């Protein structure tokens, strides 16, 4: 390990030291880590809420909390997991760590704006927490804030929606920053077809963040206006149309699903070739399908509204378009599988998590077809089938993508390696727990168990019991995984420049990277998945 | 890191991306406007008749002129005529002031007639009129907030020009502030016919 | 029976089978192929990777074939949806009004009920609306679900089929009692249905007319009769009580007399009892109905003072029912149902013994729960030594009613 | 810095800016005038067409879009297209309700 320059841990680039050097840093790597720590803390909080929900549902009737508490718990679980954990997880945390180095740049295009986004994120998170303890109590509307219920409820929805507005703004600025960085700061020689696919996916994601998130912003501001001023834009008693709210909400919130999943797809596209020692199959198709998903994904929002009272014509159009979005996702899955063909595969932890992603995402995607098809959606809409579907996509997809990314990239930044054997054991426990937790929910959903139910009819209990047991196994898996990562990064063996033998630029710089990322001008003309002549440097 | 800050095209790309978010922020309200115009055509007509076309037109002219003024200021700074650039920026800020004063007069008149969001008088009117005025207050209100932000932004630019942070070689900050101001104007170009001239 | 009628359910189920079938095949293939590659091309077996960057033909195939497949899926789904939306012209129409948190069904002759009674083998069209927030009318057995939107009318239709009962659930989150917003579709033979429809409900069944009227209007969804608070004030002993209400933001005390109660039903927003939200929708009731309701209030709500009502209140307040069910099901502790004078195996100081749960035993178990622990349960109950004698008496009385 | 310095910064002449301003004011006058005549549905169409024309003038000249590269022009178009799609597709619902 040759380290002739100081790493970003030692050299903050400013005269400040200690915690202040972190809080005032404009270094993308430090900002990425700061995102990661808060996301991790909030992830654990959201996880505990999720476990509480599962425990409550192990038996009909009251188990550990009353109905009102239950309603606030699932609302908080949703708001925290979606707006505070999943949306910023890969783009803001991993993206900040990796994207500029992959491009051969010194930093993002607007480093100070990057820090500002982080402060907005922290501010939004704090405000969301404030909403729990002030006003009429924690919000109980579900993360969708559907009107007119959200206008009438006495709980503290007004503060919560402002928190969502601020978090949305943070997300917009991150997207804006990344798009500009990709356009302007690529190292000489890095043409558009040499950009690693992870960065490509963040490019597509950035566009959704910039173009869709403002609609969420205005939507939550309108809820605020409705509650505070009583304008009545969504209140039927004053001439408003509650279904229009749903249109506005989903115009953002469906593309938001792609903000969550696209970066995870990018992670998988970057990991699989490395461990198969072989170029990604169909680079252009994967890169292009990211853009396709981003665009087509913006046109399908109303498939969340097939039973809302919307017109049948709209159901026809949106159902059809929804199936169109399935195609690019399918292409990606086939290309990943084909990348393994005639490779030289070594199943290291990052690959394992990436393969876990492919399976779970496939289950989530394929059950999504049931939801896209109008006739079948009517039956399973707002049931546990949907709950299971989106957990497979968001948790099985983005969550496992995040875990894969952590196992793949973090050793580079901490300079130390975790215990690979324990990482694999954790994966298997996670995988089993995950399926035990969510698969039974498909079944009871098909049988007609509605979501957001505090209490339920006795015929659904069996599924709930299995699911709750699964949640405990999943929790054990996550604890093992996190402890293993933490121990690795504090006490593990030191790693060299390129422990996995990858070909993208972040592996060509010292471990951990120096403040301005590179000692010498990197060679960006090499293809990102050309592994010939590259040997792992452990 | 210093050279990233001098990336003129990058700064401009970033600004445009930000402007897109502004367009779509208002876009959400335009979706609502379109939907409710479709549903309450006649009521919107009645509502539109109650707005003051004269003030609306006056404000349109003021904003168009201010847009010209800031465009001219950018031309002058590029030509090295800093004094003129500063003066034309002042002119733009003055226009913003006139706009806000007009807006206040107009809103006060509405309040005087008992029309404000959720007012007893408004609740007695038809659903369509309630929605029309609801949209009117929210959209022009949000726009007015943008006018004020724009004016503050331009004031900072004046200060930058005086400090020579903005000069003939490095004027992208002024240009971006100008872009922001044009977007404010652009949104008004649509608000004006949709509220004051609606039929 | 018209065979086209069962088509909606079967068409939807066809779509389910088609999509699930193909999805399963795809998932199986992807998984199997991946596992095979992992085995066949592991570094041990295949140390030298091939440099394959792509294959246009393969990629075209797996773009075009999925296009065709999802096209077919869309079509099946749409056919199912169409069937769900095209109600036959001769459907029997019932109006349904949803509110927090109950359903009200109104039949063509004006009769109303809280369960949906329908004649067998008839296409039924349910016209849906809501008076407060969005709910969703969901009958899983008929594959129908439709939101009830305030200010709007939506509908579902289904073929009732053989006489049977089906669950109605609310599928759109609507607040604290969302999961209790349940009802039933009761399919009865045609003649029976006609008889039911034309019988005047008050004469045949209702022992207390006022209570029937209030049930019909969903009053009990928000107001209890036993003194506990739901969304609105309890009806218990409400008549003639002095009540603090808010009028235009100012407090004022009124006596809950005929005039006040009548006003509160017709114009709930006028005088809100202090501490409650303005949530109650105005209720349209006829003169006779109003008179019956007032009668009910004057009587203090007769059925409310059923034996053990106070004990039930104590059990709820003290959290007993959090662990002890009243319906025989096992929760944290043994059920209260049939508890009185039951012979039970208990553990005392680790030794098993048989006791009869008489009054003394129950009192002692409430005050010192760990002394005797029923076999099979954890000794997790806290001591309730400070329970007042009154409360204790009421609780015992309540338990003894749960046979 | 692959896309750097494609062109010199374009300077909008004061004369052009003035012409644009006059055009904008004329269009405003036209909008107000036309709104006085009842053309039924056409009123909205005419008002919006004039507004779009004005917006185009502002974007192309005041905002220098005429002198930007293809990519910038494309994304600006895309942004407005997306807004149009959002509004348009909402009408698949609104226009066909109660059918």
C-alpha cells in the first residue's frame, strides 16, 4: 500500500479541526459519510417502528398498542423510510462518495451547494421529528397524506408536510448537482459511453429528482395552505376535488419509486461485472434503459388510482403505459444474468447482495404486473399484496442494493475490510428472514386483507404470525451485518487500492482517497468494465 | 477546487435546472387551474370579472419592462459599462417594488370586499368562485413571494458589482440572477390572462 | 340464472392466473439460469472469462418477447376491468353512504340498513358516496373495490349468486377505527328478500325504536352509550346535563334539552362540546325519527345500562381487556369469558393445584396476581391493589355476565 | 471538461432587447383587446397562444436560449413538454369522468 498523500480523513482542506471540520466541509466524501450516518440512524428508527407494527399484528385485537398509536406508527414508518432513508440512501450517501471519483473529478460541480443540501436534509429530518412531539400529536395520515382526511385530522400534519417539503428540496439540489457534475466535470477521455453504469443511473435519477420533486413540493405546500388557510382546493364541501390531490401526489410519488430503485440498479450493474471478470452485457442497453425508465416512469402515476373513482379511459391509458415501463426493467434483469454467462465468477459478499437484489427485485417487479393490470389491481389494491410488492421492490431492491454498495465501496473509504464470512452468513439470514416476512403478505393480500388495519378478521392470522416471525429473523440478519461492517471498518485488515480488481476510476486512487481524490491525473479513457490486466490489490 | 467555481457553462446549467424546478413547482398549480377551469368554466368567468384588469395589465407592463431592464444590465456588464449595469439593476428592483405595491393595493381591495381564503363572504359564493379565488390568492401569492426573493437576489448582485465580484470577465452570477428574474416574469405572463382575462 | 353475470369474477381470475403463471415461469427461469451460471462459471471451473460485450440478437429477443407478453397481460387485465365496470342495465340498485366508520345502505323503497341485504342470483349495482373522508368499499369475494369519495358518486356491481354472507371491508385508510369499518353482504333468497324489504323494521324487531334509528344513522360509530369517549361525547346520561360548548370560540354552558339535542343533530357544527372537534356531518332525519331519538335520550339510553356496563368501562380503563379477551380467545392472560366459577389449574409456588374461580379467587387474583398463576400463562400481570371497591364490584359483575 | 468553451458568450444588443420589449408590450395589448371580444372557447386558446408567444420571446432573447447549444435548448423544451404532459394526461381522467 503506497500512500504518499494524506487521505480525506486526515486532510480536511480547511483550517478547522475536529467536528467543525466535518460540519463545514465541502468534500463530497465527507458529506457522503455524514449523509450515511444519519440515514443509518433513521433506518434503525424506521426498522424499530416496522418491528412494532409486525408485533402488533401478530394477533387480532390489541397486542402492544392502541389503534391511534398504531396509525401514527405506520405513518412514521412510511415517512421516515421513504423520505428520510430510502430516497437519499443511495443517491445522496453512496452517490456522493462514489460519483465524482468515478468521473475522475475532484469534487461535485457545486461543493457548497452540496453541503447546503445536507443541512436541508438534516433540517427536514429534525422538523419531521419535531412534528412528533408538538401540536396535536404525531401525524396519523399514512405517508400519502390523502385528503380530505389529512385536512381534517387534528394531528400535526402541517409541520410534517413542511418537513417533507424541505427534504424534497434537499433531494432536488442533490440531483441538480449530480447532473451538472456529470455534464461538466468528466475527466479528459471519459466519453458518455465510458461513464460507469452506477453514475449513469444517478444521471437518470437526477433528472427525476429535478423534474418530479417540485410537484411534491407544491402538493405538500397546498396541504399546508388547506389546513392553515382553509382554501378548500381539495375539500368537496368547498368545491374541491380530492382525486386531483391524488393526481398531484402520484405525479411525484410514482417517479419517486424510480429515484429509489434506479441507483440500486446502477449499483448492481457495477458490481456484477467485477466479480464475473467480464464486461457488462449490453452496456448501452442498460444505460439507455435507465433513461427510458426515468422518462416512461413519469407517465404512469395514475396506476395508483384505479379504484379512486377516476375515469375508465384514464385507467385504460395508465394501465397500458404501466406495462411499457416493465420492459426496460426486464431488459436490465436479463442483461445482468447474461453478464454471468461464461464469466469467471467469485461469489464475494457484494455479489451475493447484488444477486439477492436481482431475485427480490424480480419478485417485486413481477407482482407489479398484477398491479399494473387493471382488472386484477382492483382486487389487490390497498391490500397486503401491495404492501408486500413495494417492500420487495424498495427493501428487497433498494435496501439490498444499498447493502451491496456498502459491502462493495465502503472498504475503499474506510481503508479496512470486514469479515467476509460473517457478511455472507448475515446475507443468508437476511434473505430468509426477508422472504418469510413478506411472502405470506402476498397470500393474505390476495385473500383480501386490507392494508393499514390495526385489527383484522381471524382468517388472516396465520399469515401475520409467519410474517412477524420473519421480521425477527430479518432484524437479526441486519444486526449481524451492521455489527460486522462496523467492526471491519474500525478494526479490520487494511486494504489496498483495488481489493476487488475493479476497473472504474475510484479503484485507481489510493485507499482511502486523498482530499482531491487523485494523486495524479487518472486515465479515464479505459472502458469501465475492461478487466484485462487488472489484478486485485488486497 | 478553484477552477470548478469558474465553470461558466456549469453554473448556467445548474441555474437552468433550478429554474425547471420552479416551473414545475408552479406547474402543479397550473394542473389544478386547468382542471378546475374545466369543471367550473362559468364560475371562473364570474370570478375573473371581479379582478381589476387595469392593475393586472399595469403589473404585466411593469414586469415586462423589468425583464428588459435586467437583460440590458447583463448586456452592459458584458460590455464593461458597470455604471449602467448597476443602474439598470436598480431599475429592475424598482419595478419589483412597484409590482408588490400594486399587488398589495389589489389584495387590500379584495379583503375590503370580504374576499380572502375561507372568508364568510367567499363561503356563501358558489363552489367555482371559491376555487377561483383560492387559486388566485395562492398562485399570485406564491408569485409575489418569488418577486420579493428576486428583488433581494438582485440587491445582492448590485452589492457584488460594487465589490467587483461581478465584472466584465466574471458575470455569471448576474446572468443567473437575471435568469431567475425572467422566470418570475414568465410565470406572470401566464398568470395574467388566466386570472384577469379569463372568459 | 344468466351466465354472463358470473363473468366479472371469472374474467378477473383468468387475468390473475395468466399473469401469475407467466411470472412464475420467468422467475423460475431467471433463478435457475443464474444458479447454473454461478455453478458452471465459478472461478474454479472457468478461470478465464470470455470477453462478451453483448449480443444484439439476444437483446432484441428479450426486448420484443416481453413486449408481446406484457401486451397480452394488459389485455387480460383490461377485459377483467371492463367486466367489473359494465353493470347490466337491469341491476338491482342500492345506495351506499360511507361515513367514519360505518356503512349505510338505502334500498329503492327508502328502507335503510347497516348490512347490505341483496336478493340471490341478481346483478347488484351499489351507488357509493361518502359524507366525510374517502373510504373504499371492498368485497373480496366479488373482486370489487371502489373508493367512496365525498361529493362524488362512484359505483360497483356484482352478481349476488347463491345465498351466503360476504365480508365488506373498508380499504382506504380513514382514521382511528378504519379496521373496524366492517359490514356484510347478506345474500338471501328472492322471496325472503322481498319480505324483509317490505316489513317495516320498527314493528318487527326493534325493542327500542330510538336505538334503531341511531344505529341506522351510524351514531354509535362515534358516540358510545357506556361513558367512554370515542370521537364525540358519550350518550350516557346526556339528557338534561349541563354541558360546556364552544360558540364562535367562546365557552358557554347549555342544558342538553330537546332543543339543544335537536340542533346538535341537524347542525352539529353550531355548538361543539368543549374538547371535541367539528367532525360530525349533518344528519338528515325525519320528524318521527327525531322524536324517537329524543325519547331514547330521555330514557338515559335504556340498553346502555345493561348489566355489567360499568364493569366493562372499568375493564377498558384499567387496561384489563388489553390482555384478557371477552370472547374466549386467548391473549396475554386467560379470557374473561366463562371465567366465573370455572375450575382452573393454577400454579402456586411452583406446585400445580385445582381451584374454582369464585369471587374471592378473582378478587385476590386482581390484587395479587402472582399468587396463583393459571397454568400455561406467564406471571406478567401487575398488581391492582389500589382498585376501588366500587370498581372491583363492577368488574366482578361484568365478568359474571360473560358466560 | 469535455464541453468547455464551445462558443464565445453571446452579447444581446440593447437594440434587440428593445425590439423584444416593444413586441412583448404589443402582444400584451393584443391579449387585453382580444379578451373583450367573446369568442367562446377560442378565447382561452387565443390567450394561451399569445402567452406562449410572449414566453418564447422572453426565453429565446432575454434568457439567451437562442444562442445556447442544442442540449440546453432540448432540456428546456423537455421541461415544458413534461408540464404539458402532466396537465394533458390528467385530462384523461377529468374529461371522461362519469361516462
